[in-house]
């Protein structure tokens, strides 16, 4: 019990136990290496033997076409050249050519050659089966003849799979046979100008018999494809083999620099080997189930794998057991730390056990709680500080505005304008009463408009020659709440920075509308001098980064355009969120419009 308790309470003891268990891995590796070595050796021998058979079949095909190419020597025969060059039939030349055909057959035993044909550019030809004949169409319509006209030094070998696409000269002589066609151009000796063509038809059963005579393993077979992988010849036993005819990407794989591969498509893995015919470019492809190639190696595998498998199962069982006890708590702790790093401070670890990891989880939980407490305390202090600063700013009354208003009251009283004095004093009283509002931050839009109207009434007394104003806000919107002292700084800016610098009568207009159902947009616009483009961009940038208010910042009346707007903008964002605040639009010499977005609630 003491040993178990010590291991359970110590991460170092757990790691030591895991390393002791994993010493069995080298033993397993030795078994795997032994199996791989024996498997590779036996498989390599079997594959090499299969490749030798494919190479032999490719050489047989090359020999067949090399022997047949001897017939192309007829292009140097004078009688052949005279027959093809002449436009009139010469009986002696035709007879000599036919005798030459027969002599070649008897000499070289061309049993696979079905027919030999000579034809000139005008459709006049001679064949050992048809004799002298005349085509009723232009031979150059045949695409193969046209190719030889451009490449007269080449000899073409047309496989049977493509023969149906040709305009065959003697197809009616053997309609039930597939033939391989060899073609070559006949050139004039001196000018080397093409004057005709030699066409030799071979029975394709010879090549097919080559593929059918060889076998691989018990069920494997050979077949012939062209350079793109399209099948040309296949053994008759292929239908009973049950194997796929060819891999879907045979052409692509043959283009790679290798001579064999394993095809895993379509069921059982198949070993595919191929060798190229130098004369035709065709590929002799052998296909056999991989199981038959590695049959001997599988016997060795059974002997090694059984013992190795038991060791692997035992090791994996212990590995998962230790992992669940050791690494899972670490992974859980790492996941919780990542959540905390991303800002989710409610991430908690449930410690299990008494080891170092459990103690680390407990410490992590304590640290997160302290961080949350400090963050909440910091946020509360910051909000209180911001609200205190904003309230201080709201409580401030511009002394120049107050001095000028009182001065206006004095000279009106001296002038005997008692009614105007009463109105001015009442407007100033309403202005102070709404500004104080018993220390509350929230008032209705109606009261805020009354506050602005009192301010405009006082200013109109002073600037009656240049100032006029309109307030058009629907009664249905005036019941919603708004932060006090929101519109007055905007109206002040419109007066001192827009109207006052304008020649002639100025107008300040206040309105409101609902946008996107949930928002109310109030606006203050004037027809003053507007704001130049660079200055407008600077003010917009300063809205989100206003300078801090310090004693002595209050300057002359109306001089705080950037500071006043930034103050209102920051208050709106603080109380309502980032979505809300001010938006400024202006055109120089046309006027300015400041919009206030607040939630409709």
C-alpha cells in the first residue's frame, strides 16, 4: 500500500513507471524489423521474377515487328518506285511487285502478315490480295497518310483499337479480324519527295497469343496497352479470372519513373508490373493479386506477428491506463488555461487525487478567482472615476456665458426693458434647474429640449440679428430618456463655430427620427461656415480619443469644439455601448450636422 500511495502522490514516480513499461518497445521493434526484412526479401524475388517474364514478352513483340519491318525495304525497289511514280498501269512492274511480295512471304515465313499494299498519291495501288486497284477518293484523306507526308522518315504502327478510326484500304478482305497496320512513306531517291505509301496488315492474334501464353502466379495474366494505358490485347482467360482489367490511372502511373506498383482500388490489392516495347511503344502489363506474390512472405508474417501482437496489446493497455491517470489531468489543465487566457475567467479545474497536478489545479482556481476579483474591482473603480469626471464636467457652467447673460440683464434693466429682463431671468433659472436636476443623470428628451430652448432663448437675446432656431421633435419621441446636457454642447458649437462666423442670418435646427426600429437619432444642424475637410477628419479621430479634462481647460465661451463633442460622445458610449454616440457631417461654407444616436428604450 505504501508503494502504491507513493506512486499515486508523485508525478515523478508515475513518469518512472511509464518509462519502465515502455522498455518493451525495443523488443517489439526488433520483431517488426525482422518481419519487414524477410518480407521485403521474399517479395523482391517474386516481383523480379514477374518482371523478367514481362521483359521477355516485350522482346518477343519487338522481334515480331523488327522482322516485319524488313518488308519496308520494298520502298527501295526500282519497280516499286516506277509503279508508284507512273500514272499509267505497267503490267510487268505490277507482276514483278506481286512476285516480290510472294518471295518475301516464302523467305521470311510471314504467317502473321495478312496483306501488303503499295499506293501512290493518286489512289493507284497494288496489293498481294487485290492486285492492281484504283481508289475512288484521295488517299490523303486518310489521317495516317497525311501524318506520313509531314514525317516521311517515320514508320507508323496502328494498333487494332484505333484501326476502326482509319479509312482502311483492305478491310473488306478480313472483316472478322482485328489487324495491326504498319505504314511507311515511299520517297523518290533523288529529291526524297513522298510519292506513295507502303501498308502492311498483321494479324493481331500473334500479339494476343504472346500475352495469353504467359501467366503470373495462379490467377494473374498479361495484357498489352498503349502509352496512355488504353487496352489493346487481353488474354481470353481474363473473363474467368475475376480480376479488374486495369487500374483506372494506369497511364499516369506508367508515365512515372518506375516499372511496377501496387493498385489498391476496387477491392483486393493487385501487383502490376509492365515493360515497354521499344518498337511500338506499347506496354506489356502483368496483373496479379498481391497476395499471390507475397504468399511465401505471409508464412513468415504469421510466425512473427502473433507474438508481436500480444506484446503490442499488452503495451497499449498499459499505455492507455497510465495516460488516463497522468496526461489527461494535464490536458484538462492546459485547456482551462487556454480558456482563461482568451478571457473566459469562469474556467475551473476539478482536481482529482493528491499529486502535484491536483495541487497545481487548486492553485490555478485560486489564481483565477483573485484575477476576477481584481478585474471587477478595477472596472468598478474606473467606471466610478469616469462617471465622477463626467458629472464634474456637466456641473461646470461656462463663466463667460454666465457673465455675458448677467451683463445683458443689467443693461436691459437700465434701459427699462422690464419684460425682456423677466423673460431672460426665467430662461436662466430654467437652464440652471435642469442642469442640476437634483444630481440625476437621466432626463426625458422633452426636458432636454426645454433646456436647449432656454439656452437658445438667452443666446437669441444677445445675437438677435444673426441667430434663429427651430425645434421639431415629435411628441411620441419626447417621452424617451436621455442623458442630460447631451444637446446643449452641440448647440453651443453650432452657434460659436458655425453661425457666429457667418455673414447674415443663421439658423440652428434640432430634429429627431427613429432608425432601425430600436434607435433614436437626434440631430443639430446649422447653416454656418461648416468645417474644412482636414479639420473634420481630425475631429472625427479625436472623438474616440479625447484629451483628459484638467483644471484650467475651460477657455473662452464656445472655444471647446473638440473637447465638448468628445465629452458627449464618451458619455453616450459609456452609458449605452460602442454602437451609440455622435456622428459629424459637414461641408465647408454650407453648414454642419451632428447626429446623436441613443437606444429607444
